[in-house]
C-alpha cells in the first residue's frame, strides 16, 4: 500500500468521521496539540485502522508517534 493511499484513507476518516478541519491536516501537525486527537478519538482511530488496514495499533509503539507524518509511516510499516 502506498503512503499516498494511506494518507487519503486516514485524512478522509479524520475529516468525515471525526470532523477535523481539513486545514489542520498536514504531515507535521502534532496529533494532540494541532489536530486535537483526544482519547475518545483514539478509540475510533484504532477501530478504523483495524477494520481498514488489518492490524491493531500497539499503544506502546505509538508513544513515539507525535505527528500525522509519523502516523502515516507507522501505518505503512505495519501494513506491509
């Protein structure tokens, strides 16, 4: 799966389901501070990733994922 497809899928979910402003979605946007992802959003994201990419997010691996760009790369690495 290409990084472009991953971005398209995740960004679509963020905008459509979590109602995040499209202008906040950039590779260097920080998940909590800039995008506004909270613990309830995280639960929805985990379910979306499991359903669409076929794996569960490992919470311990996510501790170093701070930006959307890092999140896309994390998904790419796990989905391969």
